[in-house]
DNA sequence: CTGTTAGCGCATTCAA
DNA sequence: TTGAATGCGCTAACAG
């Protein structure tokens, strides 16, 4: 692999000049510029990133730690973040914590070792010591979609309360009183916020305040299914079910089918946080809150780059829309 | 940020000894080992990756370039690859080419600049000059799921011919003669292989050889929808439709709904390459080939690590299973 | 087993 | 505008 010295030799200039031309920083003569560019092209020169990073004490890489890349919400978010980062000259190092705090910590170490310039992070639950020390060291960092107690850094997230209000209105307008709700782990802010908003709004919207209709999952399909089955096994039959996120809702639908059979399941209205692209084909079609994952990803990158450049960054809530398929 | 020199000073040893302890290479006395470890912990020392990479001329990073991270197949594959890589001490740098050859080339440059130790790659179509030069330079590289003409490197992919045979048998057993098929861009090996196998097997399986039932999409939902609509607009009505991948099938279902209405669409059997997790809830439920994305990801990493270590790596085809929901 | 030292490839400072 | 020289943090070679 050719080095900058090879390029300089071939162009008949010093490495200093070659470096100046290749990184386009300070002024160079048109002549040497042309010769260096030509030499680099002929040699197929690609600058050595690690060497460059070592010298400049920055990598132009941003870390993005999502909790589950298989969740379409994060896939979409990651894709948008990546596009925005690339537009601004940064590369994104994407890691998948798989909803596992231990893995998240492991990736935090990897990011630290790689000396990423900043971090976009979707916390798994309580703040780990590693995360706390990273934050308190002033490392540039923003939160995506979830927060955690004691983390005073910019957050780019869905407007959960507004979304839940849309769902509550929808339920009331259709006369649903017996509504099953499956939330997420209390340790995750998304789950907590959505659950709190739902519980607070139930009475006002004519929904039975019977906690037999409530349970919690793990934000994954299997947890939603298990929770749904626990609810049904308490002997209650809802007229509508509401899942705290896409995978949870999918699990709930599975639970309904397995416990009640397809015919009975088809009579129960389903509404979900997160719109998955197959919801329109379900029986009955599933009404859902669609959140703008792409906007969150873009805003997150913009906020983080502000932080890196020493500018202020302010949190933002992105509104949801209800896709009514009833 | 503390450097190895800080650790050495605090432990009262030389940087050489500190390095040996921290990278666990050659033998060190229990005494210095303990003191260095303690000092590193107290200082919150994290080795500088770029410096380490520069010196060792390797990064312990593998590049993974997928064609669309929002496709659940690749999300699953990426996740499995990442797990396997981590198990072997490597980090994966994940990039999303978004089915765009230009973006793919851009990422190839980024990978080259970052000096990744090897590359897992899912080609977009024809081989770009940049890719060709990378391959001919002997850079460690394996192909995932797709190949391209003239690329003589290990391939880890679905056994397309075997999968299509399963579908053809299924169609014949149910007496379908008028089957609509939407393929993918001819430039992509997956599409080409599947389409070739389908066309070759039609006659033997009692399927009408009327090309009005054939069209091509772009592996995405919108392309599948457009292709389905073109087929219907030719005045033919299939009794079954077969999509070349998950998003294409989804688009086809959309096209059926929009053109024929839900009632008529519900009478048409649907079978798909790729099993998406909502297919069981569609009306009618969609029969699908399930491929083992996780195995492909794991095998890819294993093959690539073999290559990196100078061992031989051999291509492998991973069999599919048909999930019959009829 | 340990300390000293060279050098990985690059950007940047200082003189010229 | 340019060349020479320095050092980023680390590992490995060498000598002890």
C-alpha cells in the first residue's frame, strides 16, 4: 500500500507539500497541486486513516449505539443518521446492543478505544458506571429516543405523550372500554413515558381502570406474546389491545391468535406504537402511531455535530401521526 | 485522556512493560502485571486504537457492506455477523449501500482508508473499477448472498435453486397454472439465479409459460408493486403470485389490493422468497422460503477470518426451508 | 523479565 | 510556497 512518501517521491516534492495538497489545507502552487494529485491517482493512494487520526487527534467517526438493529425503527433511524453524517463528512460506526446492557458497555469501550469523535446513544436502562464516567468526562454525546435518570444531555425522541393522546382519543371515539395494554420495562424511559401517559389518560377517555388489563413485556415480540397470554389467562377479554412498540404489538397479536384462535382474534381492535409496514394487511388492519425515525436520526447527528464544534445543542421532540386503519 | 506513558509512570515501570501487560503478549512478572493493571484501572486508561492500529498495521475491524439495512434479511445477517466477529475479537464497521452502486463505492473508499482487515460484501450489480482493483490487490474479502460476474472469491449465499424447487413443488401440488412472478434486476445474481431456476422449472411443474405473467422489480416494495400492476394491466389474473424477495412480495400484495380490491386479492395465493414475520397474519397467510440469514453472516465472518489468517476459505450454500401457510 | 529506542504514516510547525 | 524536522501513542526489536 503506497504511503504519502511514495506519492511525494513520484511527484518530486516533499511529504509536507504532498500532505498539504492531499488534505487541501494551506496554500500550494498549482504546479505541485497538479503533480501530487496525478501521482496519487496513479498510485491508487488512499490515506492511512489510523495515522491521520493519531496525528489529528480526531477520527471523523461517530459512534451510533442502537438497542436492536432488527427493529425497523432503529434500522430506519440508523440509515437516516448515516446519510446525514456522510453529508457532513463523518462516518458512522454502528453497533447493536441487542437490548443487552452488558453488550452496550462493551461497545462503549470499543468506541472509546476507537476514539470516535462523538456518540449517539439509545440507553438500555439504568446508567452503567462506564456510561456515567463517559458523560461526566464531557465526551460529546446525544441520546436517541430514550433517556435515563440523571443523564443531562440532549435528547432527540418521539413525543410519547402526544402520541398516547392520539391513541386515547381514537379508543374513546370507538367506544372501547376494555383495553389491554402491554408496556415496556420500567427502566426504559420510552416505556415509562408511554405507560404513564396511558394510565393518566385512561379515566378521561372512558377506559376501564382494571389493572388485569395491564402487563409489561420487554420491547420484543416474545415478551409481548407472553404478556398478552398472561392478561388473557386472568379471564378478561379486551375489545382492543394497545402495544407499547411494534415488536410488542406483534407479539400481542400472536398471543391473541394462539389463545383465542384466528376468528376471535380478528374481532379485537389492535393499535400500536410504531407503524410496521405489514399492519395494513393484518386482520383486522392495525392502527398505529407512525414516528419519524429518520428525523430523529438526522436531528441527533446535527445536535451531536453542534456539540463537537462547541456549539449548544437543544433537545427536540418529534411528533407522531396516527395512521387510522379502522 | 491518559496514555500508556501515564500508566507506566504511575505503576513505576517502563512503557514497554506496561504495553506487554496491557496487551498480554509476552511474559511479565506477577508484580508488574498487578501494578500496571491497577494503574490502568485507576486512570481509566483506554488504549488509543488509531495509534495501536498504526503500529501493528492491523485494526481488528472488519467492514460489512450490505445493500439495505432496512431489509430484515440483512439486519439479521448483520447482527449474526457482528456477534461472530465480536466472539473472535473483531469489531464490525457496518455500512449501508442503499442499493446504490455509487454509495457502495464511497464506502469501499472509507473502508480502505480505515484500513479494515477484511471485507464482507454484498455486491450491488456490475463490478465497479474500485471493487475490481480491491479484489485484484488480494485484499481479504468474501461475498454475501450475491455474486457478480468475474468475482472469484468465496461466496456465502442462499441455495436459490433449491429454494425455487420447493416453491415449484408447492405450486404444482396445489394445481396453480397461472402464476405471476416478479423477479429482480438481472444484474444481481440473486435475482438472476432465482428467475432462471423458476423459468427452467415452470414447464415441468404444469405452470403456464405465458410471459405476460412475468415482470421485474428492484428488490424493493415500490418496484414489486409497480411490476404487479403492470402484470394485471396486461389483462391476466393469476391464481398465485411469487415474489423474488420479501419487499418485492410486499409490493405485489399492495398492487393486488390496490388493483383488485381486498376481497379479490384475498383469493390469490402468495408465496415469497424471504419470510417476513407478518406473513402469517396476512390474508391469505403468505407461504414463504425462510433462509438462514444468521448462518450466512456467521459463515461469512468465519470464511473471512480464515482468509485473513492465510487459510483457505470455501464458498457455501445455505439451504432454505419452505414455511407452508396454505 | 525489563528498559530503551525506533518507527508506523501523517499533519503541522518552523525556517527559509 | 516549500522542505525539514517533530511528535501523536503505541508495539516490537534489541540489549541487558
